[in-house]
């Protein structure tokens, strides 16, 4: 890690940025156990409820396209503080609505505001670290980030046992405002004025767009998006597969979902532990191959009587691999970004949230079945593996 930072400062930075980057996904994980209850109260269907997930993901994607370039011009702190204040206001508003259409619209705005956390946590890390230090820091960052998928559904599951779903969004509002205060008081500006881009917002957008056409970037940007799509194929379908398909009560599902969240934490740590022995590219290729094979086995299990423990075990393996792959793909891309870390982080976020946003309704169109989830996981993992191999060939050309 950066030797100019004290150990205490590094720990605080890891905890703060991990929390900041998790707030967008937290807006999804916390309310997952409430989806069946909300479906009944809004008198709608599973696909429309999952569209509220998609709307948030689209907001997260587009919001990063705004926050990333702006932060390359004006620094990281101001966009973060503004984003989380808005996140809190919109979350509070959702506690008082009764229309599925309005919910979907507000979820989009919530995603726009929460996007600042995802894109700028990566950018701040890139401002401070590079190489193996960056890999290790992203591993730590994703470890902290991964704690929230563990605790969020547990909190959400127990909340809806005693209170209505509206309380979940009130809690999200409080979280947003607390984070805004923590950033204002505890995060130093990481991008010096001398290193900021000039020439206006359109110049920053153009610089970000140039990344998309570089042979060293675009296949990996799409690959990290597909890995994220695999994760959201599981996330969006899991509550219906396990609660509706396998008949799990909400509290048991929350514990299972949390255990899989622990798998993401374990996976996120793997690249940092292996950084001294294997290159990031070697790790990515090997782990994507394993993910594709595990997805194929999950599809093969459809030929036999449904077994909740077999499905749960295979899903656990996949989320461990996905946790590691998200750390690796993001590190490889960001390590190549120098003067526009915000823009590079934004295109990562665009790819990830766009793929996640597409995967969620595609799984939902078939009723969020076990088969649809398995097939989507296989498609995403195989596609990502192919893109990584394409990038390797382009880099050598």
C-alpha cells in the first residue's frame, strides 16, 4: 500500500471506501427479502418488481458516467457528498409511495445518486495505489464491501418480520446521510488540483469514451460487466428460486443469502493472497474457466430431481469465484488508468450495471426459475472467458 499513509489511515480509508462503494448494492440487498411482500402490496408481478432492481442498476450505470468525469475535473469529495445527500432524500420519499411505476422511477434516481459511491471509491483507490498494492487494496475494499450483502438481507428479513417494508427505505435514507457526513469529515481530497483534467465536462467525457475503443480496455470492460451480470442473475432470481421454488421462509433465505455473501468476501480476498505467485491475468483465466464449468454443472443438475443443498453448494462456489473475478478485472483495468481514473471507473460501472440490469429482467421473464438462473450464469461466465482471451490476443497484436 501507499507508504505515505499511516496504518491507522489505511484502515479508516478501507472501511470508509468499502462502505461508500457498497451503498448502491446495499439499496438492492436490503430490500430483497421484502420483494414478495411488496409484490402483494403493489398488486403487481415478479417481473415488474425485478424491474425496480433493473431501474436502480440503470441509474447506477448512468450516474457513474456523470460522477466519474466530474470527479476528474473537480475532485472526489464534492460529488460524493452531494450524491449521498440526494440518495438519502430519495430513499425517504420511497417510504411514502403506493405506485409501482413511481417506485421504479424513484429507484432509478436512487441509483443515479448512489452511483457516486461506486465510481469514486475505485477512483480514490487508484489515486493512491498502483500495481500489486492496488490489487491488495481492492481485495480489502471488496472484503468490506462484501460484508453488506451478508448483513443486509438478514436485517431486511428481520425488519419485515416486525415492520412494513417502508422501514427499509427509511433506514437507507439514514445510511445515506450518515455516509455524506463521514465523507465530509473524514475523507481527504485524493486528486490534487494539478492532476485534474481541464477543458470542460465534454473533454472528460471524450477522454472516457476513448477508453472504450482501446484494444487493451474494451474486452475487459465487457468481461467485468458479464461477471457482474452473472452475480445479478443469481441476486435477482434467488429470492424467488429459494422462497417460492424451494419453499424457504424469508428468515432462512436471508441466512442463506448472507452465507453466500460471505463467499463473495472470501473470493474477494483471493487475488490479494495470490498476487505474489500468479499474475492477475493468470488468475482471471483460471477462475473464469472454473466458473464456466461450475455453471455447466448447475445446468446439468436440472436433469435430476431438484435438490436445494446441491443448488446452494454450486451457487456458493460461483459467488466465491465471482468475488475474486470482480476484484481482478477491476484491478487490471484501473491499473492502466493514469490521468482519468474517474472516467475509467465510470466505464467499469457502466458495463457492470448495464449487464446486471439486463440480466435481472431476462431471468424474471421466465418467472425467475432455477433453470433460467442457471442458463444465464453459464452464458455470462462463458462470454467473459471468451472476451478475456480476445483481449489477450489484441494486446499481443
